[in-house]
C-alpha cells in the first residue's frame, strides 16, 4: 500500500464519524422531508403499526392547501410583521457599536459630563417627587439604575459598557423570555408602571388641549406619509433619469410604495381619508411622470437594470410609510382615549402587552429589538468600525466635514459589507425565528397573533401529526429564505461593491 | 496519531462496558416494564405497591418473584414526545395520557392496544370506574385505557372568607344569574376603594366556558358528532356571559389581573396559592387541589359546590389514564398494571394522597375516603365529589372526524378575538363553527376511509333532526354525543330502552323542549 493511499485511508477514518453524523442527521432528514412534502404522510395514517401504511404521493396538494388555506398566509404575515423590526434593530446595533467605540473614560471632561448627568437626573426626579409626580418606586428604581450605569461607566469605561450591552446575547433565551413576560405584566410590570405616570400626565395634557389639534395631527400624519411617498418616488424617478433603474425594474418598487396608500384607503381607521390618500398619490405620480417626460437628458438603461437598488429603497420607504400610517390614527384617537368624563375612554392607560391581540406582536418586536442591540451584530459593527482607515477620517477632517457628513461619507460606506452581511443573516433568522418566544411567552396567541411559521410547523407536525404538510410548510419557508438570500446576494452584493 | 485514536476508542469502549456493568438499574432478573407518567413523588410508592400487589395476587414466577419490575419514566410525559416515540417503536410499555382526547389520537395512530378483553378478564373493564367516564375511555364500544385518577370539576369555596366579609355561604347548586349577583356583592365588599392590583380579591379564578354553554343546552358537536353546533344563540349567550364576568363585572380576573399577582406556582398552578391567601373566594378545579391545600396552614373549613348553570347543571369529568403501547414487549404485564389501577391497593393510595378521585368508585364509600382522620376540615368535601361524578358529570365530546387539538385551537382563537373586542360574539360563534366544519370536511377528504361512517352518521343526524322537528323522541342509541345523551334524557326526549329498529322513534316530545333552540 502506498503512503498516499495509507494517508487517504487514515484521513477518511478520522472523518468517517463526522461524515456519518452529517449524512444521518442532516442530509438524510433534509432529502427525506423534501420527498415527504409531496406526500400525504400523516402519523394518524402512516406508521409502523398501521396495516396499510403506504404513504401516497399527492403531488402539489400540500402546497396548494398551504396557499389556499387561511392559516399559512396569516402566519407568514405575522412572520413578516416581526421582520419589519430588522432595519431598526440593525440601526440600533450600529448606534450601540458607535457609542461603544468612543472611550467613556477618556478624561476629566467626559467624567464631569457623566457626573453632571447623574446630578441632573437625581435633581430632576427629586423635584418631580416634591411636586407629587414621578415618585413611584419604579421611576426611582429606573432613575437609580440609569445613574448607576452612568457612574459605573466613569470608572469601568468601555469594558463595562461593552459587557453590559452584550449581556442579552449570553443570557439564555428562555430565561430572557420569562423575564420579559414579567416586565410586560400589565398591572404590576415595570414597563407599565413606568409608562403609567407618563401616560397619565399625557392624558391630562390631551384633555386640556383642543381636540382639533389631534385631529389635525391625524391629517398631518397622513400628509407626512404622502411626503414619504413623494420622496421615495422622487428617488426612483431620479434613478430612472440617471439610468440607474430600468423601466421594467421600476414597476415593483413603485408598486411597493403604493401598498401603504392602498392599505390606508381600505383600513377602517383611515378609510375616511381615502380621498386625500388617493388624490395625493395620483397627483404625486402624475407630477413625477410629467417631470420625467420633460427631462431630455435621460440616460438609457436596460429594462431590468437596478432592480435590487430600487427594491431596497422602496422597501425602506414602505416601512416608514407604514409607521406613519399606524401613528396617524393614534393621534386622531387620543382625545377619545384620554377622555374620562364622557365614558368614551378610560384615560390613557398602558397596554396589555402580551394579552391584547393588537399589542402582542409589537411587544415581542420590542423585546427582539432590545436583544438585537446587544447581539453579535453589535460585535460585528464594533470590529468593522476598528477597521475603518484612520486616514479617511483625517482627510474628511481636513476637508472640514461635520460629524454627520463624516458618518455618511466615510463610516457608512466603509461598513457596507458588514451591513450587508448583517442584513442577510437577520433576514434568514427573522424568517426562521419566533418559535421560542411564542412558545414561552404567548403560546402563539392571543388568537394566533404571535404564531410564526416556525411555530406553525411545530403545531402541524407534532400536535396534529401531519408531517407531510409540515414538511411542505418547511420547504416553502426554505424557498422563501433562499429567494430572499439570493436576491440579497444578487443585488445587495452589487450595491455594496459599488 | 493513529495509535492515539485507537487508544481513545479502546478507552471509550471499555468505559462504556464498565458503566453498563456497574449500573445495577439497567439489569433485572424479571421483565422490566416502563411507565411514562408525570413528575409526582407519589408515583414511587405506587410502583412499590404494584410489586407487592403482583405478589399478593399470585402474579409471580417459579421463584416467587413478581412477574415484572415496573420502572418510572418521568421525562417523556409531553404528548409531542409520546407521539414521536410511539410511532418510532421506542415508547414505554404503559403511557399516561391526558384522557379521551389523547387516547383517540393514539388509537387513530393504532399505537395503543385494545384492552377490552383483558379488562373483562382481569377486572378493569368500564364497569370498574365511573359510569360517566365510559364514553371517555372507550371508542366504538372498545376499551383502550383505564383511569389512573379521575377529575371532576367543582368550585372550591373559601368559607372563612365569606364569613369574614359577612356574606352568606354560596349554595350547592346555583344558576348563572345567582352566581353573578353573589359575585358582584362579593367584589363590592372584598375590594374597598384603593385596593392595589396585587391585593385585589376575585369571586372566582375561572369558569370553564364549556360548562356554561353546556348548561344552556349546547355542545361543541351535534348529536352524531358530524358537525359543530356552536353557531347557536346559546353558545353566543355563554360567550357574552363569560365576557361580562371577566371584563365588565370583573368578578373573574382578566389575564392582566392574573399577571398582577405574585404567587407561588407549585402543583396545580398559582390559583391555589391565591385561594389560600384569600385572593380568590372560589377556585375551579378537582379533588387533586387537596395535595396543595394540605400544605397550607391556615385553610379553614373547605367546601365544594357545583359550577353555575344556565338551566342544565353539569360539570366536566376527565381522567389521567394509562394506555398500553402497541409496541410493548410485554403487553400482558402492562395490562396487569391496568388491573392494578382498579385494585383496592392502588385506590387506597389515591385516596390517601388526595390525587383526584380514585379510579374505582367502589372504594369511595370507605371512612378513609369520606372522613380522613388527619383532615377534618375536608369531611364535607369528598362525598360531594362522588355525588357530582355520578349525577351531573359528563365528559367532553370528541368527533372521529376531526382532531380535538384542531377544535380546541379554533374555539380558543375566536373566543380570544371576541374577548379582545376584535369581533362580535355572533361572529366568533359563526366562524368557530364554520372552521370546525371545514376541518371536518378536510379530514374526510384526506382520509376517505372515514367517508362511509360520516355518511352514515349524517343520515342518522337527518333522522334525529326530523324526529325532533316532528316532536318525536329518538332512541338513546342514536345520540352519540355524551352531552346530548344526558341532556335529552333529562328533558325526556330519549327512548331509553333498547329498540331493535331505530325508525321506531315515535313518542311525542314535550312541546317546550322539542326542536329549535331548546333542542
């Protein structure tokens, strides 16, 4: 036996346990589940104890049921809703990383600033307490914690803050979920105990302010939403003019921008403003079309050119539009909610976070947002920030750039590959996630409001025994993740490299 | 490197063999059967008593040793685990399941054994337990399980709290109207202005919605279990009543009220601690609550009363029961364990531990059960449980055409939406019934073998509807839903004697109860 052959056999011997493990526990189940997605495999019909247990190939039936039924689209909607928090989470990780890149123990000036903040906090709360406001135990506890953190930062510096911010990541998930469940307790939880005085104060202010102001704010919110629509479509128009976006590729981004407008026209809370939204949107589109037609300096572009960039921009604007669309009716409804005299409302009270159908999803999103701030994303950004060449900052300083310009023209482009990676990973995690928190905190409720696709797969597979159908859901989820990731790589990568 | 690899492998093999040989628990001279059950210290004594019972009853080998050694498996009680293990052929010999719902799932999967013949032979047939439980432990006339213990839902009363507040004691049987009136009175007295959320007192912790709508005369399924009956004004009234009690009168706590309490979890959940601390005047549950109540120092005289009714007093009877795994290597020994559950030895333990009702009612007339010497404050309680089990207890209804988990899911989902003011009670009822009926049709489409039975039952349902519409009684055997069977019997709408020809239904039904909403 030659030496090479002997080495090869030894190498294979070392690798065999691992290869066998991967083949048995990864490759085989994956291939098997793919086959099962096209069968009627149901544990109540097919198992070794059944006499006629032949599993039948049913083609695309599972997938058809999945699309035509109302549960899969609903739970996909829940999953996508949770994913709307991703841009905010990424931004928060970046801000946290940037804060943690600056030395908090650098010298006397900063220390004085911290001490001054603590004194300001304590004095402010003492004053509020004397005036009979803000004297709840929770307010004092929170202010005390904030002061403690500031003071610890003076002595511990960056190490202290980095440890503190990274804490969510190394605390076990289930423990965190139980903790948040307590934090969210509607009547005794710290979140609502802190909100209570603030909302009570706000309620007083609302009650003493003319209601017309709030109804005006409702309209202002919708106008701002249209403003965002204008900004997004103007951006797309400029890309069309500059040849960065092909005509064919512009259809979907423009369509995305129109979704919040359409939702606003049919949603019960805003439908009475349909005329403003529809006339506004049509007018804006007509204006852009007219401006576009007047430009003679248009650069030609392929029909499919720039689809990714246009799509990403439209997606970002869409999230902003939805936020404004959600906030506008809140302002409009404020006077009725705060009114304690006519019986139409019971004052501004903190929400029932986990037991209210409307609040359960935002509650879990906020928790996810908290976890994301101190996650691996923050560490990745921290590492990336240290790799930004110092000479670029020096050059920008010489050019007289403001801190904001420095960030926008130096830091942000340098962080693009990291941002891209984080977005890809967050999207994958977002589509796959939600099982643990739904299982521990809400059991998928109330009324299925927090059931995500991963939880749905568990329910169908292990509670009703429909493994074929559950496999179909799992593979659809895979296809979704794969498409989004492919899209990210195809368009996002180009965007990063540009 | 190769030598090192080989040495490590050899060490691992030797260590594995050494561990196996030095671990006495893995070896036994008699067959070992495993029992999947919950984490309860009482199980250890129950196992010990089983071995003694085997010896006492002559189930021994030539050397006089018990025929089997029973071992506990407390790590696999979760139903999802049981499903996976049973279909994979690696489940334990005896499995504790959460009553008729789980049994029906496992029976459909054919992973559990029919124990009808063994039951008759070894003395654990349905006649050895409560009559009301028969529809729960049998399916199509065959027995698949025997209860480990039996739970009858009642309201536990904190008598001292009522005295302290100067309120008259609650009656043994009451209507929903009286419950509401007493509840409001209690809330007014028990919660002076300024009471903090965590100190608030509530009339009761929870009232099972199913008992309420059954009390009004409507079940989840129709008489033949082929469709949902929930799109009915009586179900809507029940929903509204529950909503009113929770969110308007607040005599029952909202989920937010519950989360405001800081209470020890323990066996049976935090409601028991809150009952002990006086935050709940009434707490809904079974006899097994005594396990915790006996730990409380200051709990005075205890009493149990029926849940409020809307015209038809009823309660839910349920069981934690044992089934025999189809893949067991020792099915005959596993069946002996079921026989043990019906024996005096086992029932005595359940009585002593107060772990719900003993499975065999034959032992509930003993002094040890009715008047346990160490617990005189419970003397009025035990007998009432048996009375309720015999008089008003009815198990839940299960349809062979849809999984109970799917039904519960839909019922809870739309009730949640109604409670969250997202839909009306009418819409909740309509959508719940629609979705359950859709699920039934989907199931039949997926499992065509169910179609003949379904068609047969639908035809029977048409006969029942026609008979009621014409004001005639129907034979008892036609009515397959255990609730309607008892409900109609109480209204005189059934022909109780065996009739050869079902078409012989002819007796007139009293006009006030025939057809329509009073059905």
